[in-house]
């Protein structure tokens, strides 16, 4: 009703299954729609981005996207100060400003075929992806709540084991035992955790955080710093910024992108697309 009263013409669709938002967004993008509003969480937003960027269109940076947060973690909305307050989000949509933002991209293989997955907020490997997997399992029983990420983290953190990993970027080469890893466009993940506190989605860079094999006491200290923005000060953390990196694991490393499990195998080539699309923000 608010959009109609504002004289805005629109077409809306309700998603019915995982991946449906990507299909709808791709269809709308190829029909030359210029403005997209997403009512949902990080996963829905990510699906829409994947649909737009997989569409056969030339200039995505002329498109505009808006968000009304309705998900489990809402980390992308949290960065911009968007809440589950429907009226506030609509006010931003109607009166907000335009910010050009970057979009992340992961290239990998699945059954020998080259694949590309786009992300708006972050991708994670190791413990990060394990936590997402457990969170999806918990949602089946208790519904969608932001505290589920914290519960999943506590369930996984003391049982997960590090795996050997190789990282190659323009100015950083690492061969380490990786406990968890987050490559981010935005600073929040997992329902408010700050794994990459300095990440900005408009600086043309990815912020990389990797935790090497920790001791029990390292984990205890790291949990406290996850929420106060001081994680990068922890001695087991390696962090840097880059435009792209290649990640290869000795064993299969589960990957998540914006809270969606990505079915692929390493090596993963993760890169940033600068000034890729416009977003309506407060």
C-alpha cells in the first residue's frame, strides 16, 4: 500500500524454494527492470544478486537494489543500519541516498564444470561454513532467529579440526593449518559477529581473516573478541586486504556465501567487482 500511495509501479513475486529468488531476479533483470527491492535476509539478498549478475545484461552498475531485512542474521542490513522495522526500511527506500557498492565473486569447479557464485557480504570456509550448516539444521526445529548463529558456533567450535590450506594473492602467500576463514565485503557475519571489522563494501577490496590452528585458550579468547571488533588482534589471526585470492585445501573445504552453502571444490578464486551495483541506503 505504501508503494502504491507513493505512485510507484511495481511487480512482486514470492519465493517458493531455495534458489527461486535467483531465477526471479535474473528474469526481471533480463526484462530490463532497473530497481529491485528485497524483503528477506542475507541469503535472499545473495540469491537476488546472483540472479542479476548471471543475467545477460551489460551494465549492472545502473541498477538499484534496496532491502527490508527479514532473515536470520541480517548482517548486510546491520552494516547499513537497516533493521526489521518495516516502516523504517520503507522510509529509507523512499527517501534514502544512493551508494555504489562492490560485489564479490567466487570461481570454482563442480563435477569438472566451471561455476561462478556471487556474494554481497562475505564467504567463509572451515568453521565458518560448519556454523552455517548447523544453523540451517537448527532452523528446521526452532525457526529463524539471529541467536542461532551463536548457538551453532558454540556447538561446533570445540569439535572442529583445522585443515591444511594454501592461499595465493598478489602480495600474500600462505601455507597454513586453517581453522576458519572469512573473505568479506561487509564487516558483519553470523548474526553480528565482526570477523572482518574494517571491511567496507565500497572500497574495491576484500578483507581476509584467517584463524590458524588454535589452542583451547585461543578459542576462549577469540570468542570474546568476535563481538567487540578486536578479533584481528588475536595472535592466531592472519588478516590482509586484496582484490583477489586463490584458496586451495588439501581436503574438501566446505564453503558458504552469505549464509548459503556453495557446492563446489577447491581451488576457489575469490575476487571483487568494484562499483558493481547501486544500493539505496540511509
